[in-house]
C-alpha cells in the first residue's frame, strides 16, 4: 500500500518518505483505530447523537496525528532497546535508516499539527490538550522505570475522551471520566497481550511491562481486567441511558474477550498478536452499539 501511494514521488525521495511513514506506523493503522474507537465513543455519548461534523473531523484527524507522533517519540526512546528485540530490530530508527534528530522533528511537527486542530475547539479542550501532549511524550520512557507503562499508555490513548466531552459540551461529566477509566483498563488488556509477544526479548533487554509483572498469572489477571472493563462499560451504558443495541454489543464484547483468552491460553507469540488485533473489532462493536442505541431513542 505504501509503495503504491509513493509511486509518483521521485525515486530520490521515495525511500526516505517510506521510512518516515513506517516510523509513524502508517503501514499499521490498528494502533490508530484502537485510539479512534474510544474517541468516537466519547463524541457520540457527549452529543447524545451524531456529533458535530467539524468536531468529528478534528478529532479523527487528530487521532491519526497523535498516534503517529507517539510512534515517533516511542522509537526515539527505544532506539537502543529496539535492536535487541527481534520484532522491532528492523524499524527505521533502530536500523539507522532514520536519525534520532529526524524522529524528533517528525514528533514535534505532528504535535504542532494536532495543536492547530485543537485551536478550532474551545478553551477547555485547548487546556486539556497540554495534558494529552505530556502523556504522549512521557509514555515511551516509562518502561524503563515501571512495570506499568501500559497504564500510562491507557491514559495517553484515552485522554481524547475528556477532550471530546469538553469540545462538545464545554464540560467533562462523570460519565466521561468513567469512560476514561474504562479505556485505561481496555488499554492495559490489549497492550499486555501485545507485550506478551516480546516478553522474552524484553526480559533480556531489561525493559518492563505488565506482561512481565503479571508473569504466570497473566491469563487470570487479564480475565479480571476484562470483567472489570465490561462492568465499567455497563455503568457507562446505565448513566447514558442507552438501550438494547448497546447491551447487545456489550454481550458481543464479552464473547470476544472469551475468544481472546482462549486464543492466548498457550501464550504463543502469533496467538497473542492475533488477540491484540481482535480488540479493533471489539472497539468497533461497542461503537456500533452506542450509535444504534442513541439513534433508536
């Protein structure tokens, strides 16, 4: 896909442009989608209907820009760690195809783009955006100091939720913060599954993660986190007075979680990666449930 998009660029620029796109994971949109679904959950709940088109465009573009920025700063922070991990050794920064300075320039440029987008909202959303930028910048460095970088990732990925409520209604109601907490739980779930893929390499390299912290208890702990997330989303549905389509989507999400746990029961790398990717569909199912429940009021 990237090669097709870049085919009209002069040969001299094509390779470097491709490396920049790979650095920002434009070839792997699932990370952006995992950030997009909670943002859309929040926009629809805040508006109690289809959200204003302007805000929908701003937040959708902002999601992709901030995720790309996060990937650039993540690879900058991991530039000495990634070469030691089989899955990440070929990344542009780890392999030397992109310099650390270039990665920082891309990160800063994407932050500026995201901030420009936020300027078209309101004062409260602009103030909240500074917290989001700080979380995005801090997250990649937390894996050196704590086994809970997935929690920080959840806060960074989920900060678009209070921002979305602020942009729509100029306030963040309790249901917005409840949804934010639920998203942190969900992020810990799918990023732990992702970290299980690299657990052996991370142990050798000295990196930290919830997959390492949970150890042999990873599966039961993931099961508890899944149940807690579903409970939090049940409370979201109650507070938002959502109807039967949402409850049906919540049942479907529970089924997907069960499938994920069964899939990773042997802790094989490919199975853990498949379970991680399945969360994209889970996020979409919950969004569809919210949209239909609001539409049928």
